[in-house]
C-alpha cells in the first residue's frame, strides 16, 4: 500500500513520471512550431533569391541587347517588349512577372502595369539602373506562430473551434455565388469555383497544387514573387 501511494505521489508531482511526460510533450510541440517557422522563413528567402536572380538576368539582357534611345533626354538603353519576349523565351520562367518586379525595384521603366504579348509588343522597356537590389523593407516574411500572438482557441477572446455545418451555403471568394460540391475549389480558408480559381493579377488559371495567397487573393507564382517584394507601404490592403 505504501508503494502504491508512493507511485501516485510521483505521478502527480511535477518531478514525477506524469510531469516528465508533459514536459516532453510541450517540448515536442515547441520543436514543431520552430520547424514550421523555419520552413516558412526558408521558403520566403528562396522566393526572394529566385526573384533577385531573374531581375539580374533581365537587366543584363537589356544592357547587352538593347538600343540607345537618342530621343530620350537621358539617352537610356531600351528594348521593345516584343523583341525581349521573343528573344528570351527559353531564358525566363515568367517574363511579365519579372518585368513587374524590376519596375517596382526601379531597374526598368515602362507604361502598363502588366505587359502582354502582341498587345504591348511595341512598348519600350527602359533600363533605369544596373544595380539590382530589393527595397530595404523587402525581407522574408514569417508566418506568425501561436507564441507570436495567434488566436488561442481556449482563450475567452477567441471564438474557439466550432463544428462545421455541412448544409451551410459556401460562397465563391471571387464571384460571390454559391459553390456546390462538384465545383468546389478550396484554397486554405478560401473557397472558389474551379472556374474562378485564377490569378488576381494576370487572370490565368492556377494549378491548385501551386498557388500563393496574399490578403485574401490568390496569385500564380510570378505575380506572387512581384507582390512579396513590395515595401510594406505599397502592399495590398486586406481584402474586403
């Protein structure tokens, strides 16, 4: 009997087996959170490095293949979008997205926000500076962890976890119409029709396995690369 009471006391005490098991569990939870944060940081850094390489290639191509515009007050080197597009088909994964980013970084200058083949073939793309460097505020963004202020489901201020009502109507984030089961395309917490699951910027259909979301909007990879490299003051507001 004394042995049983001793075991019970050991399990209930902070230093007993129960306390050790709880400490080990909390340690594993902490390690998992750290791993998620590190993965998020690594992905953001890889995306920024990829964008930096693409913009550097773009600057080099315009510098080497471009023509001086004698009618330009600054005598800048330029290439038309048509010539650039046709001459770099195998060089860039997404030329329009790279141009969009390069423009925001101040490396090139052109009129429309997004350039399209044939429609903007004669649009001049001017080289403004050769040094390629993202804005100072552009740094890999890390997803907030529960320790960084994410809602706690057990907190009085949190709505907690709720059962899902399978009969509730779901509305498409893009068109606002009802989404039925066979046409349902989830994207994180967002729901779309499969036909509405297109890039917010370029309008192209998105592969459900490869997409990015910013402020409640979905993007293809090239347009997302351009978005994440904006300084905070120029980033999109939260979606309505």
